């Protein structure tokens, strides 16, 4: 074998090893990218789940605040006299209950089995009964107070 042939063989072998090394590194790089892109997607889904639960909890807290406000209002003489009429001081409460969007209503129903309309109906029942307890108000209050005391999500059961 001549010196020139040895150089050519070494040159070809060097190119072959360099290309194998290059393609091997390229393969490892793309495998890591593929695995890396799946992991952030899983993290993103988990974060979205946590955000959804927090949003649902905030909606339930709004309902609880409206319920507590109703329980205070029904003890006032002005509530018995005016109810939710435009002339009375309690009309804004009804508007706050009605401010929940359809999406928020659906989220609350799916998560906790409650809609703000339940609290609205309780308030309207107090208006029609002149703040007297009825079978409806007793059962609805019991249901709401149990939910607010231990707010278990339906999907957690």
C-alpha cells in the first residue's frame, strides 16, 4: 500500500467517523428536544388544572359572600319592607348575583353542584315570605351551609 492510498483510507475513515459522530449527536439532540417538549406540555396541563380549581374556589367564595350578605339583609327592617325593589337599599345585591356569567354558572354547577341562582331563589323566597322561614328556605340554607362549611368538589368525590 502506498503512502497516498493510506492517506486516502485515513481521510475516508476520518470523514466516516466524523459524520457518524455528527449524526449521533444530532439524533441525541432531537431526542432530547422531543422529550423536552412533552414535559412542558404536561406541566402546562397540570398548571391549567390548578388554575381551574382556584378559579372555581374563587367563584364559590363569591357565592358564599353573597349568601352571608343575604343572611344579614333578611334581618333588616328595610329588607322586609322593600325586598329587592328599585326603591330599596338592597337592589344591588340582586344585581351582584345576576352578574355571574353563564360560564361561571356552569363551572360552579360542574364543580360543586350549585349555581348563584340558588342563592337568588333563596333571597326571592325571603321576599315573598316577608323574611319568614319556609320549608324551602330551611332546606336550601342547610344545603348551602353544608357546602360552604366543607366545599368538596364533585370531581374529587
